[in-house]
């Protein structure tokens, strides 16, 4: 990690590009609830999970387009990492579709969709933090 950059600045560099748009996704979804009420709060959680999974595609492209990430990993590894992250996002979307096949707004499906939507955000954030010199979970 560069000595002239504080930990707080590094976290801001890594988290802010995701936290601000993700916050907007959540606020917009809450506002949408006043217009579209199908499925109640469970339906809202399913739709938020879906939106966050789609958002993870944008985060992946933004992370791997960063020149510091490309320089750190090299072209081949950066492309492989991006493909892996995109595959993870597609897997989360496919699992959400399976979850929603029958009775999409019952039981714990809303919370599961939210978790499945958020999981694909972790790998690109890890790659970004690692490329900027942060040790995440000791790696």
C-alpha cells in the first residue's frame, strides 16, 4: 500500500463508486414501492435483489476499466477476472430466476433474492481493493 495515501482515502476510493449508486438504487426502489405494490415487502426485496445483481455488471466493468486495476493484474488476468465476475453475476441472476419460478413473493424468497443480488458485488470490490494495495482478509 502506498505510504502517502491513508486507509480512509483508500476505502473511499474503493467503496464510494459503489456505495453512492447502490444507495440510489435502494432509494429509487423504496420510492417505486409507492407506485408498484405487487408482492408487498417481499416483492420489493425480490426486485431490489434483481436491481443489485444487474448493478453488479456495471461495477465489474467499472472496476476492470480502471487503469490501476489493469496495470496491476495485466491484460490477460484482468480479462479473466472480469469474465469470472460476470459469470458470478449471471449465476446469481439464474438462481434468482429459479427462485421466482413459482410463487415469487412467498416465504424467504425476498431475502434470498437480496442476498443473491448482493453477492456478485463482492468479487469486483475485492479485485479493486487488492489492485490498490489493500490486504483484504489477509490476501
